[in-house]
């Protein structure tokens, strides 16, 4: 395994963090005015949650895609500023589930809200409060947590659709603040971060300031490869694919070798992923390798193999392995 500052193998045990955060706060209620807390980012699939987090972290750590259901796991990423540390929980997008995998994704999204201090709910500026979001907001069980609304993609809002969106959401009386942003054009991001910080409890930082993500490098590599599968394939293929790093070998003085497996649910999907004369898998591999090298800051060999696991998107054990936190 390579070492890198992005990979937060900072001995932070995921499940014990929260308890630690609480007990620290209880015993040392205030350390100056530094603020630190957990912020869940929730919203319908494809509204731009991961793009927003990548934009404020200043690094492409999280998978984002023009296709829905890109994020499959709860992922914690950390933004440290001179006066605050925000531990964001990116979640899979809410949607109407079609199989066991997508049911699991929606469940994971709601699980991401456990123990948060602030909830950010993200929507698009299409001029109304969609029935889907109304139901999602009704389902939320976070009575004591302030909810902030981020209206993303304002660069795409037509005439007064943004204003109408703000009015519609304001009328629900669920939100402490409503903040218009564009994650891709970097508009309103500073305002969003400053507002979130205002609602965080006082407390010391929980992560070292150079940690940006609590996942190991293997996970980030798997996501880079999956993003290329999402970008380069269509219809059911992206939704039936999962990626696992099988090994990451480093020998002194040699270029590290990574072998990853792309899991698909049917033989025909394997044919599409491999492509004529192996062209598709070569393209996915070479684009993914470039991104992996950017992440690790050095050259690697990347070997991709495609394996058929019939019907895995309805197999509880396979699903658990690709979505577990
Ligand atoms: N025009 C525009 N597009 C955006 C903006 N933010 C995100 N997008 C695009 O919206 C699409 C979805 O972005 P993601 O970040 O993957 O959305 P997500 O909410 O994380 O999606 P899931 O993980 O599936 O829930 C991508 O094509 C992004 O480039 C924005 O501010 N403006
Ligand atoms: Mg996402």
C-alpha cells in the first residue's frame, strides 16, 4: 500500500470518532472559538453533492457523474480552515429504488445522518418544491439538528426560477438558512462554508489538518476506476458495475503495480466493458491510470480485469462488500 496524505490512515477509527467527539466536548466545552462538527450532505441523486464537496475541498476526491447514483458509500471528508474543521458526510443520492443495491444506497444515505451536528439538504433551482423532496423532508428524523438548504446549479436557473425555489422551500419552515450556489462555477461556496461553520459546536479539531478523506487509497482508486466506467458506458452497465482493488504491490525501485477487478452482473456487460479488441477496457484503464497517478503523485501500472458475478446487484453479500462503510 502506498502512503499519502490524502489517505487518512490516521488511526481514526470510524465508529469511535463520534463518541470521542462528544466526550471531548463534554470535558472541554470551549477551546477559544474553534468549531468542529459533523455535517451530513443529503439530497436527491445527481443534484451535485459530491461536486460541491470536491469544489470546497479543492480536490477531486469523490466520484461525480452526469449519470445518477454515482455515490455508493457514506464518505467522510474533512475541510480544515483557520477557525473550524468541518467533517462532511457525503451520502448516496436519494431516489426510488429499483433493486436491492439501490435500496441499500438509500438506506446508507439516511444512515449517514446519525450523529451529525448540521444537515445540509441540497436541491436544484427549478422553481418548485418537488414532491420527491417534500416526501424526503417529511421522512427526516433529525429534530434537533439545524437544516441548511443549498440550492445548487444556479448557473442553470432560468429567469426567476431561483427566487421561486427559495420561496417554495422557505415556506416549509424547515430551514435555518437558504444558500444559492454553483459548485461548478464556484459561486457562493465561501458563503456556504461560513454559514455551515456558524452552526457547528465549539470544539477542537478531530483530524490532523492535512487529512481530507477518511478512506484508504484503495477505496479512492476504486472510485476513480468506477468513475471512468460511469463516464464511458451507458444504460445498465454503470449501475451493474463495481470495482475492487485486488492488490497494490510496491517493490523498492520499481513502479507500483495495481490490479483491480471490475465486477459486472452479466456476460453481455463484460463484452461491452472489454469492447472490440479490448478497446473499451484500455480506454477506461488509461484514463483511470492518469487520475490515479495524479492522486498518488507518481507513476503506476494498472491492470484491470472484468469478472461476471451473475445478478450481484440483488445479492446481499456482494452488495454489502461494495457498499459497506
Ligand atoms: N451546471 C452545473 N452542474 C453541476 C453543478 N454541480 C454539479 N453539477 C453536475 O451535476 C452532475 C451530478 O453531480 P454529482 O456531484 O455526481 O451529484 P450527486 O448529488 O453527488 O449525485 P449522487 O452521488 O448520484 O447522489 C454532474 O454532471 C455535475 O457536473 C453546478 O453547480 N452547475
Ligand atoms: Mg455523489
